[in-house]
C-alpha cells in the first residue's frame, strides 16, 4: 500500500513537473517543425527505438531467470517515461521497478530496483560506445577525454562480469533498503549480446535524428555524424543525474559536438533545441501507447470471455 502511494505520487508529479519544465523552457514550440516526408520517416525511427527499448530490459531479466515478457517491460517503461524529469533519477528507477513489481509479485522490489539500474547502465554504455565512433574523429576533443571515455567503457565491461563487484554492489543496496538479496554477475556472452542490442537501439534513434535534421532544412557539416553523436549526448544527459531529463546538459553537449564538426553556433543551437522537441513527441507517443493499449486489451479480454 505504501509503495502504491509513492508510485502514484511519482507518476502524477513527474507528468506535472515535465509539463511545467517544457513550457518554461519553450520546448513545446511545435511551429518550428516541418511536417514533410523526412519528418515522418524520423518519427517512424523514433517510435521504433521506443518499441525496441523494453526488449533490452526484458533480456536482462530473462538472463537472470526472472519470469518476464516484452509486454510487462513495455508497460513499465512507457507509463513511467516522464518520471525522468524529476531531478535525481531515483524516482525514475523507483517507478519502473514498482511497475515491474506489480506484474511480478514473487520478486523482491529491491532486486528489481537493481536490475533497472543495471538496465540504465547498459543503455548509457551503449550510447557512449555508439558516439565514440564520431567523437574519436573530432580534433577539438582532447586525447585525454577520449581515452578516459574508452577506459571507463572497458572498466564497465569487466565490472559487469565481476562477481566481487556485484557482491559489493548488492551488499550496499541491501543495507540501504534493509532487505537481503543477491544479484549474480553477467556472463561474457550475455554482456556482449546486451551491448550489441543497446548499440543497435541507439543507432535506430540516430537514424531518426538524421532524417529529422534533414527535414528541417538546416545545413550542418558532416550530417552523417549526428547518427552517432546524438546517442552520445543523450547518454551524457542521463549520467547528469541532477538535471531533470538531462535538460541543458544534453543540448549543450550535442550543440558542442556539432560545432566541433564545423557547424555554425546558431545552427548547432537550433538543432539541439529542435531535437529535444522531436524526442518529447516520441515520449508522448510512447506514454500514450503504453497507457491506452493495456486498457483496450483488458476490455477486449472481458468482452470475449
């Protein structure tokens, strides 16, 4: 009952907080978007990315023997999509874990909480790996930052398959939530599969942003690189835990990378803001589908009983 009240608060407050934040920053100015064929293609890629997103979470849970299916992960991620706009990211992880707990009553909430964190880690690593393809070609980025990024990815890879690291990690979380449980580390093959899936997921959104920018008519240098730089900037925004939804951080990184490619400051700034509007449209669609579909499915089952 207590968790239900907290989840309800997170759910409704996140939507309210997101709406206020978007209105204050002006990110809901849809007049700047051209409704042409390029835009439609970009939306199809964007929605495809959101549809692929729950598949990764489902794979993580199945790898560790937790009964799961695509539908439950889709609903958990879709209905809580706006919780990321609450600063700190804890509310987002909590909301997703609680939604999964509703559908998996036999599983410990704290254990699901950890798996959601691990899911976010894979998503972040996948985005950074995808972006490094282009970042390593930018002369304005210092070699130190490039190799630090590469080093962190390698460290993450070994940490995910380290039994010692997982024992320490779960021990810390167990003390915080006051509930004993264990989470096994990932096998090397599982890590490889999940990183490949995460990278593919980011490339879908990368293709989407490429067609979206093309639809705006804004000219930028080496536009093919946005396929890889957009995932990198979004991942950095996720890491910035105290920035609601990565606001400001994501746009700043994306604009900076576009400028490093040779684009003008005005074009880079405009694209970074438009990309946020484009992405918010995808979030709204994802939220509506995940909210309405279960309701319609329940009605369908009731009528055909």
